[in-house]
C-alpha cells in the first residue's frame, strides 16, 4: 500500500514543487491538496491521509489551529510542518500542537523524500536549523535552572530517575533531528533497538512524537549539551 499524503500549501509554486516531489517516489500517493485554511479544513475532514504536510502561513485561518484540527480529527495520521520560518515560537507552538516533524522549505529534495519515509516509519524529522533552535531553548532552560522552584526541581529529578542512561542518550540524538538509522550507528545498536527505546521514552514522558518528547524533556531540563 502506498503512503498517502495530503498537502496544504499557500504558495502555488511550492505546491507544484511538492506535488512533483511526491509523484517522483512510487511509495507515495498524493490524495489531495489545498491552498488555504478553509480548503485545508475541508481536506482534513474529507480525506484520511497517512501524512499531512502543512504550511503555517495560511491567509485565512491560523495554521496552528488547523494543525490542532489535524491532530485531533486524524489522530492516527502524522502532520508535518513545511515552513519558511525557523522562529522559535512557531517551532515550539507547532510541536506543542502535535506536529510530528518540522522541515524548512529550503530542505533539499533528497532529504525531503527521506524525511517523509522516516516520518511514516515513526521518526519525527527536523531540519538541522530547527533542531539547533530546540537545543538553544534547552540551553536557555539550563541557564534558568538555578531559579527553578523546589517543586519543579523535584519533578525533574523524578523524571530523570525514570529514564535510563541509554534512553537519555537516544533522547539527545532525537533532539538533534537524527533518523533512527543514524542514531543506531552513533550508539552502535540496531535500529530496532532504537525504535524500542523511543517507544519507552514516549510512554514515560506521556507523549506521542519526537517533537513533543524533545519539548517535554526541554521543559524538564533532561537534555544536556
């Protein structure tokens, strides 16, 4: 069965580019497109896709609100942001609303195709710049850690004790936006073992995607440089 993809993209030229890119891989099937928020909302409600690609800069609706609609109405699907913006607020807001990945529009075609495959396989692709932004947030969190209230420090300690050292290592690799195969190579373990660790991390942090895992770990101060 092909991987079904729906695209909500404002710019006609980039929508055409995405369409050609999707058609270039026989594993993918484009099942619908939309050029604004209202069309996107109709598309989400009428077409059940494996992956929804979403441009946040919609002219008529909030892209973040539409993202929330996708994640609530299609909980078994993956929504990935395709954006020109690498603004920290947009990135964190998208992750908090349920985005399973965040790619910049400058992503090269081969990397884009690979990211779609990784997303369907359970990973949460992040452009390197986006991953770097998240790391920057981690550093800011660490700098303010001394001022955390005692209750927050106890919470951080408690969660830190739940994750194993290996799970913490995998979590740090996830925060860098690496694919499962890359993490496996870096840690000298199999990709199957990486996937198992990721499932354990998601369960322990109470999340369902890489982005949310990184976001929650950042808030709790679990990531280290």
